[in-house]
C-alpha cells in the first residue's frame, strides 16, 4: 500500500478522529481500484449488494499471496472461525452456534441476561460517586461488554481481566496496517487464548455449567468450538465497547439531542440506531475476495481480487440517506449497515443492542456531565474497529 493512496490515508492514524471527508472523496468513485489490485467499494447499494453476493468470499485463505490476511488464517492450530468461512461450512457452524444463543431454539436466553447486566451497569455507575472526572472507556464501556460475553460463554468472572490483552491483539490484526509484528502478536494471543479455552471447554464437557460452551460442547469439535469462542470473546465485546463510547461522545457533541433524550427516554431506540449509522463501530470489511469476475457500478472486479467493503462510507451515502452527515435520531427508514448485512450480519447484534439499551439511558439518567476533557479524544490505532481508546469527561454529580 503506497502512502498516497486513499486506502493508506484512511488507515493513517492521523485521520482516525475524522475519516468521513475521505469517505466522501471515495464515494466519487463507487468502485475504486488501488495500485496493489485491491478494490474499494464505498456506496450504499453497491456495498449492500456485494455483501449479499455469494461470489464474494469471507474466507481469508482465498486471498492472493502477499495480501494481509488475519491471525485467524494463520497456523495457530485452530480452524478459521465461522466469520472467516463461506457456505456451506459457515451456515453449518452459525446454525449450530445460534441454537443456544437465540431464537427459535433459545428465545429467552439473551433476555434472561438483562437483570444481571443491569446490575453490572448500576455497579459501574455507583463507582463514579465522589469523582469529578471519569474515563468512559475504562470505567464503563469496556467492563460491561466483557462481563456480558463472559456470561454468555460461561467464562468465570475472575478470569475476565485476562482477556483485555488477548482481545486487543486479536482485534488489531483485523487492521490492514497491522504489519508482520501485529500479525505475530495476534497469532500468539490466539494460541494463548485457545489454550485457555481448550481447558475451559474440557472442564465444561466433564461438568456442564452456565453458558453456551457447555451447551455446544457435545455438538462441535473441540477445535471448532475453541475457534468460535475466540471470535465471540473478541468480537462480542470490542465492537460494543466502541458502540457505547461512540454513543456517549456523539451525544456530548450534540447537546440539543442530549437534552431531548433526557426528557424523552423512549428516544433511545432510534438514537442508538442512528449512532450505528453515523459512527459505526466497524468502519469497513477489508478481508473479502472475489471468487469470480463481478460487475459493480460499471466496473468489473476481477476474480481473485481483494475487496474492501466500506461500511462507514456507505452509511453516509447521500443517495441513500438524506443529509447523511447530520446526526438525526428522528431519521426515517434508517436501514444502516452498522451491523453489516447478509449471511455475515453481526451474530452478536441482539446482545449488543441489549447492552446499549441498558447502558446508555442509565448513563445519561444518572450522570450529570460537565464537558469532554479531550475532543477529539485519543483513538485506538485500529482503523477497522474504530473508537476512542480513552474518553475522559468531567462530571458534576451522580443521582441514585
């Protein structure tokens, strides 16, 4: 990737705080070929259609040699997790995993977590008492999702702190700029996390307990279950951390909307959906590959070409969304791509929405915010899973 290409500029940390002017520039050429043969697709209908096209592969093993893959595709002793597979393997694994997770087999599983997660939200906010400033990421947005996904899987709560470093390393490997060092670090993290989960899964086989690992153990090979658990532990909280943080930041930047929200808590549903469009936690999908020649918007993407689907650019396409750069919770027909689309639609979206609808209203009900202490805040290095690394805010008080 040469330094003057638009993909290099998008992944350049200097543009992390505001990549949206670059996305607007990119949309002028809906299907752009970079000098290394990668195709960037940035307009809404083209991204949505390609994401639903079976000729586009999510299996990173199909990428040409020399292109960034992910730690998932490297020799870590585990098969690819289901997000990096294609049908029929993908469909078989996803259907199996969904049985204990959601409808139609387990319609009450996630809803049954609401009470426990609400208690976690309360505990985290209670800890704000007596403080005049907090870091929304470290003090609130990170602890809730990691607790949630550990409850889903059945990971002992005392082991939760161990996942922070593993998750950061694995999430970073999704970034095209991760480089060889980043990929090696992610590979080690996947091996270490896989070893931990291997022991946990074996324990669950002998003595079943709470969580879906116990339920899935009889139906999946140990390797497939380990790979799935690695994916869910990382994806199950990294994106939700960003979603909670991005929502907080966006509301504090839009005090008029925040005032309406505090007067009308029912605004939470459209407000959160609008944040998922306006500041999506996953900015683009850079690991797909064309399995055949594909004609898109007058351009032919040749077989074997790497393709980036630019979700955040598509979410601000003026041909799909009126006044797309305006944050508008009252927006009608908000069919955003914040959780992707098609067969790879975010598996954890129902859990993420539960967490967001528990966390965001209670945060702004109980906490009286004074101001952002840094704007823009420091962002994570990762261009794909984009969100603030810290969000320091001054607060004036806490209500019961």
